[in-house]
C-alpha cells in the first residue's frame, strides 16, 4: 500500500520518514571524513528548502481551511520533523569537521559509539585490527571522545603482506575494566577502502555476555591514532 501524501491544491508533498532520514544521514557520514562534511551541508540545505516549502503550503492551507484542518496539522508536524532532523545534521556537521582527512600516504578508520539508550559512549577504548591468518595486525588504538567519536590513521606498511592489497578490518571496543563490550571480528570488513566508517551501537548481540579477550596482535611501532 502506497504511503499517504499531503495534497494541497492539486499538488502533493511526500511525507518525511524519520527512520529513512536517519538512514540517509548515516549513509552520508559513511562517505568519508573529507566528503562527509560537504555532503551533510548539502543535505541540510535541501531539508531547509523542503521545510520552507511545507511551511508556506501549511500557511496557505490554514488561511483557507483553518489551522486545525487535518492537512495543515499534518504539514506542520512534518515541518517539526524536518526541524529536528536539521538539528541532528548540524550536530553531525560539527562532529565531521573534526575528523581528519587522510593524507595521500594514510588510511583512515573512524566512527561513533553510542550506548544502548542512544547517548554517546565516552572514554571507551577502541582498537582497529587487520585480520590475518595467524596474528592480527593492530592498526589503531584510541578512545571515544565526549561525543562518542573516535578515529585512527595508519599506513600501508602497517598491514601489507604478500598478496594483500587492502586490509580486512574489524574493531573491538573495551570498557575501563578491559571487558569487551563490542566486537566486529565475526563480521570482518574485507578489502576495506582508504576511509572506513563504523557506526557502533552497544547493547547489540554482537558480543556474548561473557567477558572476551582481545586477540593476539603483532606489536607495532609508532603512533597510529588520531584523537
């Protein structure tokens, strides 16, 4: 069954689906640290124009049919939804501006960790690994900041072996006691690109309830985090 649309004077406006909007926002973040900010700004501009159009239509309809007309009320509700989305986007633009853009010789992995209630997970240790047959390479070791964000940069020499052109990434998150609260080792991101984004939500079934140990990793020299 097709979704309802607000119709005004023979025209129509598609409804705003908050879930789809949130999904589009995450997809935009995943475009890369460098491109993400520009894409988010464009997204904000589009939503602002959409909100202005809906506000104008709702006002015109209210003047004719009354502010309590169902279509006018529905349009105003959509405007409020877009307003909330714009606030979320503005926050993400500010956050994306802090993520580094990898230099020509660098690779970047970055992301956000949120608690089960949706709040930022602050001060958690995040380690990034390249999964290998025997020993997994530790590519980055950092912590989430006050917004739950984290990032790490690394280089080709940190993971390249015979026949390996791209890393097979997974991340592991531990709390202050060293207990693993999240791991993507069972869903490795094979042949990862130069810039990879991880949107991590705690309280998911990705890690069993029992305490897990971090895998053995090859020791690395030099600093590979960017926090």
